[in-house]
């Protein structure tokens, strides 16, 4: 039972398409392939840093941004009185009574705001 014999693989690709006069992937200022230190054909790889993808929290932070209603925060100001009161320094906002607050929470939840 002997060791398997393999033909050596020629990674240099010298002489391949030697008679071709067409496209040369190793020519030009930005060649498609180059030769490494062992004179073998090498396809340059672009850098793909993975440091931002190690945890689910980081992946979520760096993925493409999609804003949905669940990303919004709806601030509600509540007080103990029976009627709503406008907040002078915040136009469009008011201090809600308990009943009004429950109604606002229900409407915003139906719209997807959490």
C-alpha cells in the first residue's frame, strides 16, 4: 500500500496562452492578476475588515440604515390633573392626563411606535 502520487501543479501558468495576441491580464497600471514572490499567479484581494462584524450589536449598528416606526421614541409628559395642558416651551406637546395618555399610547402602538 503505497503513498499516492500526484503530479505537481504548475501555479506559474507560464506559457499558457503564449500564442494569444489578445487581452493580457498582467499588463497595464492596474492588472487583474499579478505574480507573487514565488512567481505564481496571484489575484489581488481587496481588504475586508471584519472587526465591525464580531458581535450582533456591532453588526446591527453598522448595517444599512432602515428607519421604521419601531425605531422612534414617543415622549409623553403626564400629570395628575384631569385635562391636558399645553407645554409653552414645546409647541405641539402637552402634559397628558391618565386617560389621554392611554389613548395616545394605543394610537402610537397601532402605528408601530414602541
